[in-house]
């Protein structure tokens, strides 16, 4: 299996790089992936291989400021004006492209980490047309000191500009690695228990790139608006929702933020929802030591909860 890439032009003229992994024949469904912050969609090739082997096709774009899209845009970590809304709209544009190329085939949207927050916002705007959605290793509520962080970012933007790398963003993760530190720690052991996966992230030139002041500011304002109860009640999914994470993931408050999100969604009438917290799993369950189990669980959910009910 090889990726078959393409490029889409957004409404503002930005070129968005898209990876595409196609199954032979007619796929059971299309899985569209929204990757996390400071990484890129090419890292999902292994997951795509498992999905293609299960009869699914996969599309994934590099968000603004990331991967090949950033290379075209000129700078990593820079999303441009109103970057959060632009990223959500880019994901929707890709969904529409998928539908135009695969008419009648169900589309399932999967988001990891920041991509999971993009998907949460997407569900408020466009979710009713999806056959299902998946949230991986994300969070479901605002940081306790979010207002302070936004104020600091505004000071940094005034002093250094929107496009300057954000030191404030790095401070958000300052304590994440504390439970996992050792003598040879990279500072990123919170991502996975697999040292090879952590090293692959460290060695990847498209991972760990700093995000700009403007990028982080727009993201925090965007999710604050998204998590306001009057907006979150608009969440809709035209099919089931799968939420999974490791219960040792500090980004999801060790499972608590995910439980809280699922509780709210159930209160708003979103169903069915399946929540899976993997014991001792860290942030990137798709790259964890039990990743084959996670991949198999995802394919099983697609087969049983999504595509079987579309036939």
C-alpha cells in the first residue's frame, strides 16, 4: 500500500496537502483523519494500512502550519488569520472532496489530540452528515488557567507578533512528562511507552515544531467558544461516536476529561457512544506498545457499529 497524495485549495487560496490511502475495490467506508498539534498526517500511515486491510479507505490532511502544508505556506506553526476556524473549514472541505469522489460511501471522521478538538468543533457545524466520529487522546474541557494563558499570549503577540514561536504554548506541557521521567528521558515519554516511537517523534523534522503565538491564541479562543454549553449542545453525529484514550495520558487528565466529555454528550442526547480507556496507555494510543489491539478495536467498531448498520 502506498499513499496517493493530492492538494486542495482552500477558500483563502491556501494549498492543503492531503494524504490518501485507497482500498482495492469499493471501500466499506472512508476514514478521514485530523492529526494533532506539532505532528503531521504522514505519521498515520501504519493506521491507514490496518484500515485498508480491513476494507476501508483513508484520507488525512496536514493542517495549516504542519507537515507538507506548512512547507507550501512557508512557515511551521503559522496558521494565518482566524487559523482555528480555517482549520475546521479545511477539514470540512476535505470531507466534501471525499464525498464527491466516493458518492454514497459513508465518511467517519477521526481526530487525535488537537485533531480531536477540531472534530468536536466540526460536530457542532457539520456533524449530522457523518456516518460516525472518533476522538483519540484528546481533551474535553478548558485548562484551569486558560484565561491567564490567553492574556499572556496577547502580551507576547503585542511584543513579538502573531507569527513568533509561542513560549507560552510550551509551558502548557511543562509538567506532562514528570510521571514518566528517567535518566535518559527525552521529555516526551508521555507520548508512548514505546521508546522507539518516542525516538521516531524526536527524530522527525516535522514533529515538535513550535506553534506561533497567533496559532495558539486562536485555538484557545476557538475551543473556549466550542465548549460553551450553548454551543456544545449543537453537537450532532449522524452515527455512533467512539472515544478512546490511555488512562495514563496527562493531556486527557488521565481519563477524567474524557469521562466528563462523554457525560456531557450523553446529557445532550448524543448516542450511541463507546468510551474505551486503555490501562497504562499514554497520549498516542495509536503508537503505543499495544497499538495492534487499538487498531483492531477501531476496525471492529467500524465493522459492527458503523458499516454493518449502513448495509
